[in-house]
C-alpha cells in the first residue's frame, strides 16, 4: 500500500483471504508509486500508474474514446482517470459535500433503500472509492454478511479502507479491481452489486455491465447511482453554468486541481442518459430494469435483476 502509516491497518484488514476471490490478488507497484513519466497528451505529462489486471483493454470500444469532452486514445483513458482520482483522493469527501451541498448523502441513502439489502447478504460495491455505501452495507448485512469495497484506484481505496477500519467495519474486504472485468471475483458470488458515481469513468461500460451480471447470484440485483440528464430544460442550463464555472474553481481552491473537476463536469455530460443506460442494462441481460430520477434527473438510480 502507498505509505508506511497505513501498513498495520492493511495487515489487520487482510488477515483472512476474501471468500469472493476467484484467484490471488494482482501484484505490482501500487498506484501512487509512480514508475516513469509518460506523455499522455501533447500538453500534459501525467504519471504512469500500474492498474489491476483487466485494465488497458481496447478490444471492444475502438482505438479512441472520450475523456470528458476530449477524444483520446482508448488505452490512455484509464491512466488519465487514475490520475484524476489519485489527485483528488484525500480531498474527495470534502469536495463531495461542498459541490453537492451535502445532497449526495441523500442520493446515496435513497440508493441504499432501493437495494433491499438484508442481514447475512454478500455485497460488492464497485468503484466504491472512499466507502460511503460500503460503510452502511457493512452495518446492514451484519456479522453474518460480507461486503467487498472495490476500486481500480489504490489511493481512493486506501482512504476508504482507513475510514471503514476506523469505523469498526470488520466484515469488509478491500479489493483492487477494474469494473470492466471484475477479474478477482468468481461467478454468481453476490446478492447485491452497486456502483455509485463510478460507471461514467469506465471506458467500456458494456463490458462492465456484463461483468456485474456475471458476479451476481441468480436473484441478485444491480444498483447504479450516477449523474444523468436533468429533465427540465431551464434547470439544465443553470446546472451547466454551475458545473462548468463553479466546480473547477472549487476544485482549484480546495484540492488545488481545477482540471480534475473540469473533467468531472464534462464526464457527466458524456454519460448515457436514463433511457440509454436502461437499454444497456437490458442488453447485458438484466431483467425488470427501471430507474428513478433524483433532484430533477441530475442523478438517477438504475436497478436491474439477474433472474
Ligand atoms: C466519483 S468516485 C465515486 C466513489 C464512491 N463510489 C462514491 O459514490 O462516492 C469514482 C470512482 O470510480 C473509480 N473508477 C474509475 N474507473 C474505474 C474502473 N474502470 N473500475 C473500477 N473503479 C473505477 C475511481 O477510482 C473512483 O474511486
């Protein structure tokens, strides 16, 4: 893990191998321990991060993809997303509260209510970052249940792991994994799979939905909490103004990183709207798919079942 302070907690957290892993965890230099500098674009040189197995594929989505409003080489996207979240990890929770005026907590609470999670269940939170959902799921499933907090980014996962261990969550595993493959996890393992504000960062969303379907048990459900398309046009204009002006300024002041928050605003606009995402879930074989708009469609919770 990335610094000495965290080692004892890491040992404490990984005393038992996770019952969900289909194979040993990937090895290699963690993210945040940069190896070489790589020219990612003409203008910026960003560090090169090692990513979990299954990352860096361009076999499905073609040679180019979007990163916010920019078109970039597909193989560079995960590096650039990794850089964003490595850069913001320590200030992520504070920024979330400030940017959403605390409303993200209500969105998450709604998603948790829709999850129908019960004692003894097995839950996977993908792109779980600093662990807001996993912390609640840990309490809800109780000692007989198990929660996996998973993320592609070690900096984010470190913050989440420290936070949840401090909160006494003893039934949580912490696993680096790419949502596109969920390679460490065996088929039919989880009663509930969630991804909150993570899917829009994933390069190949169809592959990610297929992987989520694979790891769900029959009868299990998927919940996707994500920014979406506001339903009321005048509100949409105001929201654009806020996102493209205020967010980068707040990012600069709080996290000393305007670019990452510019990416946040752009990536929200590039994400599939409510109906498109529902169709993508159906293509991945999910049944009885539906969605609920929150705060006028700024955010939506999509739900689907593996039958
Ligand atoms: C905006 S944060 C959301 C964190 C948390 N789920 C929440 O709701 O606060 C997005 C997270 O997605 C993760 N992420 C981005 N691409 C990913 C991928 N391909 N696989 C898994 N996680 C990914 C990032 O590392 C980051 O932690």
